C-alpha cells in the first residue's frame, strides 16, 4: 500500500469521515446531531430527525418539493448544507400545525380547496405559501404565479393551488380570520 492509503486506513478499513456536531432548531425544538459536512438540510431532516413531510424530488433545487422555512424564508433544503443552518429556525410542514393538532390556516385552506392531488409537492407548496403570505408578497395574480414558480406539481393542481393562495391573500387583505 502507498503511504497515502496507509494513512487513510485503520486496520484495513477506510478512515471514518469527519463529522460535525451541530445543534439544529427544527419546529421549535433543539436537536444535537453529528453530521458529515456534506449532509444537506433535507437529508438531516429526513434521515436523522425522521421528519419525512419534506420530500426529496429532484435533489437539484428545481422542483421545490423540499421547501422548508428558514428564519421565515422559503428555501430548498436540498441545496442547504445542514452544518450551515446552526442558529437558524427551521420549520417543516410538520411544524406548522398547532400543538393540539389544529392545522395552520394555509394547510386548512389547501385541504378545503383541493390544493393537492397526489400530495408529493404539497408540503413544499404549503411552506412557500406561508412565506409568501407572511412577507406580504403575491399581491397580484402574476406575482403569485411568479413567486410559486419554483414549486412544481406534476399532477397539475396549479389552478387549485393558485386559487387557494389568492383566497388566503384576499382574506388577509380584508382582515378575515382565515389567515
């Protein structure tokens, strides 16, 4: 064996990769994790914390199925390294509902308006909608379509998703308690 190989092995096995100990705050709870530096936030959520509502679609940041909220902004968790999220507040679709199980108004509106079909993209669509509403974006039909364009729905439920968002935006602007 070459000296490079020998230094990288122990007892004939490859050396274990370096792991970082980090604390992630997810859905209001702190979690101590030991992760490889290249672990994405998506993989940490699904594989380490078993929060499987966030979906792995394209794994390239193009479909939006992995969308979560980081400090109130929607982000593609497949493009975020978990070790870089320390100090941020991460909210997944599981963390939107109240502790008593009452759905978040956006979750409830998606149900009432059939803003889903197979449901695979729905968690990302919901997280993006929450961010859109919380930051007072999507005040016109064109702006809603533009801001939601990063979330793909292969089933074609776009009309119901758009109608749900428009209804929520209208309720927010009129001061209704739906939002």
